[in-house]
């Protein structure tokens, strides 16, 4: 990576000039003494901090072979495997004199040369990581060495005047943290808006459902089935041992595919032979797909419309409207019943969640004439379209905020803050 010109009296210095490696300790030599162990999984790479509840307490005789590096408060630990993941953290006081994995390069600021937090923020910057990427070795677990990290360069203000250098580093760190706190507040606000927007469609569905219940007769799914206004189809899974069943073009939907309102394709596909020789069945385009078994029912009830003819697995049911029942209206009314459905989900003997068939068929929906159904469906489609547009804007805002953090660091280490 090409480095930039620095302000007057700033210099590019290798990490080894401002930080030193740390000592090692073999906890097995003190088998009865406990210690806290920090490994890669202990680091929250998004926050750049150690998840202290993940730093396990271990007795010396059970120490992993990689538990060797001593860490002190304010040391910077830098995971050398997949450095682009930025598993980097500053050691807090409660982990002083504990042990971390040899999978970390431990950087201890040299007294009078650098502030620990200055090194920490430099390590989390893209310009630092980009210097290391060309040095990665290994295809499956690309990694750099401790030496590579110590050879990496970072900008140091006024290195020939230690007191002035440290004062400037502290000023830069304080400015970074002030801006980061403002950024986090913006992110919290964006997340709150995102959560509110996510609940908006449910609120609209609930209001529309209540208005319709007040005006029209409600009928159960079972009654609609008896009146042949809809049919209910179960699903199945063709044998996975017969690979030839899974080379076809017929979409085969499972709960994993139930992430969108309209399903036009699926992750897996099967053949006609698979349908003929298993419990899998085709369901018509326009069918309403619902999940009736799986742990997802602990938190939500996926409902979707099949845009194409497809097959479903045994954890789902398909409700296929006939005659005067509009499929979009039926789908929206079922979605409006999500809170009720979740309250009636049962737990099977082996722990998974299930929605019994009799509970599904006992659900009641208001049933206006078809013209009203269509009008309601169009209205709800328009509302959902507007909500999706809002969510797209929020996603763009979220992505933009993620870039702001690196922009702040770049300005900081260019001497522009």
C-alpha cells in the first residue's frame, strides 16, 4: 500500500519502534492456579473490544497449548489469522496479567513513544490492515506473523519530541473518541428508526384486520376448506440419498426460503421423479405458504405467496385459494394473525416448535366480497412497498455510517483532526 505524505515533523514509524512484544508464560507449570484466557472468540470485532464474559477462567493444568502470551492492561491484541476481520482489542483492567492465545500479536506501547489507544486505533484503520493483506500466507486460514505486524508502519506525530508526541497522540485519541461517540449516537438513532419501521407493517395489518372484523363476518380456515374455497397441502422431503432426485428444476421450498413475501425460486430443486416417489407434492402458483414446524416459530410465523408452481417440505403447509378468495388478501390476513399464532404454538417432545393442524384450521379471518379483498390487498401492497423503500434508505444510511468510522480514522492519522 502506498503511504501518504505526513504533516511537518510527523514520521512513518514501524510498530516495533513504538511498541514491544510481551513475555510468555506456560500456565501448565502452575497447574493449580487459575487464570483468565482470551482467545479469538473472546473478541467482538465489530466493537473492537473483548467480550469479558467470553474470557474463560481456566485452571493451569487444563490450559490450552496456545495459552502462552501474557497480557497487561492497555496492551493491544491483534489476531494474526484473517487480519481483515479486525479481531483487535485493548486489554481492560480486569484482564491485567492474564493470558491470551498465541493467535494474537500482543503490542505493548513503549514508554515515552506511543499511547496505547493511539496504537489501538491505528491497528483498526484500513490503512494499517491494507499493509498486511499482501503478506498473508495460507489459502484456508490466511495469516500474517507477529513480525509482519511489527514491521507495519503508522504515522507518529513529533517523534523527536516525546512529550509533544504523546500530548498530540492523546489529543487525537480524545478527538477520535468524541467523534465515535457522536457516530454511535447516530447509529443508535438509525437502529431505533429501523426497529420502528420493522414493526410498522405489523401495526398496519393489525389495524386493517380489526376494521374488517368490525364490518364483515369471520370464517375459519376449516370452514373455507369445507366450502372448497381453499385447499391445504402438506409437504415432504425426497430421499437425500438419491442424488438424482435433487437435479431437477422444480423449486422445493423449506423454511429457509421463507424470507420474502413473494417466492419465485428456492435454494434447492427436485425432479418430477422425486415428487412421484416421495411425499413431496406440487402446489399451485398463488398458494399461501406457511411454516408449521421449526424453531423459527419461537419468534415469528413466516407467511409467503408462491409466485410459481413448486413443492414444499414437511415443515410447511400450502393454502391454495379457489374461487372468490384472493390469494394476496388471504396471505395478508394470515400475517395479521401472527401474534395469535405465536401464542398458540406448541413445543413437541423433542423440543422443536409446532403449529398443530387443528390450530391452523381454527384461525378466523374476515371475509368481505372479492372486490373489497382486492382493494385491501392493493392498499397493503402499496403500504409494504413504501415501507421497503424506507428500509432501503435506512440500509443505505447504515452503510454510509459504517464508512464514517474509517473516514474519521483516516483524517486522524493524516493529522487533519
